[in-house]
C-alpha cells in the first residue's frame, strides 16, 4: 500500500507540474506561478529546477518593483488577480507564512493597487531567497546558497524579531554552516572558500517528449545517411552494453572463471561494414557545434580551427562577417555559419560572455556554457526547439532512470523541509548530493550565465519558457557532458576549444579501443596501429597487439587516457560516461585489484 501511495503522490505532483507549466504558457510573467512550480519541483526532489523557477520569479519581482524595467507592465498585469484577492484578504498560497514586513500599510504617493503590488513583490522576494538558498544547499552549491541566504536576510528588515521569513533563512544558514565546516574540515572559513559545484539528477525527465526512438527504422536510416558521408565503411546499429556502475559504489557483478555477468542495456553503436586496415581513417566529421573560451582568439568561429600557425603568420584565406568582427577560416565555414547559427548572435556581444576564465578550474565549465550558447543560437536561427536540433537530437546523455534518481535522493518524491532530519544529516555530511546524481551543476553555469546569454540574444526568457526552461538546458548539458571533445592550448595547457561531433560520439567508449582520434577543425577517427597492451598480454609475454578492424566489428572509441590504471581511468571518464566504466578490461582489472581475479 505504501508503494501505491507514493506512486499516487508522484503522479499527482507531475500532473500539478504540468498544470502550472500550461498556465505559464498563458501567463509567462506570473511570478506566483513560478513560485508554485518551484515548490512542486522541490517536492519532486528536483532542487535545481526549483532554483531555476525561483530565480525567474526573483527577476520578475524586480520587474514588478521598477516601472522602468522591460517587463514591468506585463508583470504588473499578471499580478492583478493576486492584488484583488489580497485586498479581499486572500493572500497567494505560496506567500502565506512570509511576514509582510515593510510592505504593510499605505505608501505615500502610491494608490492601493500599487501599494499591494509592492507588498506582494516584497513577500515574493523573501520566498524566492528561501527557495534559492535551501535548494542550492541540496544541490551541494554552498557558496551560492550562502549568497542568497544573506541577500534574503538583508531584504527582511525586521531582523530584531524572529519572523517566519528570517527564521527559515536562519535555519538554512545554520545548515549551510554545518555543511561548510564538514566539507572544509575547519571551523573558520571565508565565503569564497565554500564549494559551489554540485550534482543534480541526470535523466530523461518524465515530461520530456523530445527524445526520439533512437532504435526506430526512421532514426537509423537518418543516422546512416549522415554516416555514409562521414564514414562510408561504417554503419550505425543497436548494441548491448553494460550498465555503468555508480562511481565509488561496488559493482553488481558476478565473476566466474569464464565469464563476468553484468546488467546490460541497449544503445547505438558504430560497426565496420568492411575490413579497415590499421592506420586507415575510419571517420571524418565536420561540426559547427563548437566553443572557444578565449576572447579574441585566432580561431575559426565555426569549426574551431586555428587561423594562424604562429602569432606572426599572415592571415591566409580567412573571412570576416560583414556585420561584426567574427572571423571564419574560409568562405565554406562562413557560409555554413550564416546558414546554421550566426545571424542569431551577430552584433549581440554574446562572444564576450564566459571567455578567459581567471581560474583554470572554470575553463571546462566555460566551454560547456559556450557549447550551450552555440546550440541555442542554432535553435533560434533555425526556429526549432533546442532538443530538436539535429546535432543533439540523437545523442544519448547517459541518463539514469528517474526512479533510480528518486530512490537515491534523501528527499524522495515528497520533498523535505528545512527542519527535516534528513536535511540535517545531509548538511552534517558536507552537503553532498546522493550518489546517483551525476550531472555537474552550479548556479552560474546552469542558471545565471545561460539566462544572461539568452537576454543578450534578444530572447524573452519568460515568453520563450517552453524552449528555454532549465530542464531543457540540463538535458543539453547532459548530452554535452557525455560527448564533447576538447583541445588544450599550447600556451598553458588549459582546454580552450571544444566541440560536439554527433557521429563520432556514437562510437562507444572502451578502455581497449580499436580507434584513436584527433581533432583540428575536423574530427578524424583512425584505426589504431597497435592495441593497448593488457595485463594478460604482459603475463603471456606478448609485447604488441596489431590494430585493424574486421568487418562486423564494433568501432570502440576512448574518452580518457587508456594507459592509466583502472581507477584513474574510471575517474577521468566518469564525467563523460555518467558513471564508472564497465568495459571488460575495467571489470577484469578492478577484480584483480580487489583480489577477485580468476
């Protein structure tokens, strides 16, 4: 009965979420609807999505409070129904329990409607900060959680008394402090010391209707049509792969003297239609889904190729956009960019965002943000939903089923309150999210910067919610995290250019790959001259294993340095794969390290 009750509550919450989403299509500037949906997301154990809605609501409180802002009139009009109800004594449900503070009473120079609007905006601001700080804590983003908590306490000017508003914020602040002391392992710390990268659920959301049937005849026909141009000796087929293990958790495997049994799943893979000799090219792929995190870098905006071999080399064949200073390596890249994405960002100053990160640790995040910006430009120019852009439509983001993510959450489908023992336990453990959550998340990379880019592009982040919702951005990030390749700068070794090649990434990872790759504007897969020397090869005295790929054999790619020991390989590849690699080589070597070798 308990399981049925939980399932019924989950269904009710998902239905409520859909009702609110439909309502937002009709009233995209209604901040109360955003707060209500944020509460539902919190109950569904999607704290990152709750943060996204609370932040949009916070932006709308600013719009409501300042008549000079772009969406002031739309926001004020959306609040009319709540103003009338509040004047009749019926406060919006999501604001009940928030002290009205300096929103009480008449305000000189304002009529009754404007006074009530000011009161509601003030109360909504407090509620936004409560939701933001608490849910960022649940994501593991302690610095941002602390930041919004402090902002909320500063807004609530009635700090001389313990109001409902500052009581909740003070409780969250205490939890953040507990988590910080545990994570940093010291009692004294600066806010700048707090970790701000967390983890959230990486899944196909229950309401996501954009993921295609990747195994259908139509999907395979489309992909093989593309593959015929990039890799004429290969074809895309379904293949059975082992399910990835959660990083740091024991593997659910049974080892015998002859076989290793693991849970498997079906994915797409690339197979050789005919023999491919060692050293022979397997695939050559051009992609416009690229990113460069260096400002004014001498690289083609379209394909990422270096424009000059040396800083002093003269420009050779490069072409500039007629309307802005963006440069392409040749007219082909110029024309492809104009056709696919560039008009959406031309003369918008988007090119200056997320460039030249001061901290080397931010270089990766900057590249993912810029890949997202390129994809959104493609969707905008091509007038399609971001998840329908062909460069990402058929990419699988190594998602975990929603049921596993919910079970891994201490919150569960019912959500948690600030005073919940489970939240206190999480704080005492350092604010670390559940092990099943594997999508890297930060407020800046997943919420603030993408919205800033969209505004720079002239898009309405409220009116265009269906295409620009946080769950859409998270789904794109999940696809990028599993497939993007990066190139390091020769100057400082930091990754500065990245790209997503949708056909290249269909070749599945294996720590005993039969291909290797290089990317310099065009992605090229080569059949390896020699295969990795395995432990059993060394034991048998075999020094080399010849390369080459037989007809019908799967093309096995690699997303990490395959010469590393098994644990390091798994750590390096976990971000791309979404879990610990379970290829046969990893299973054998992990078992040997644990003393379970056959």
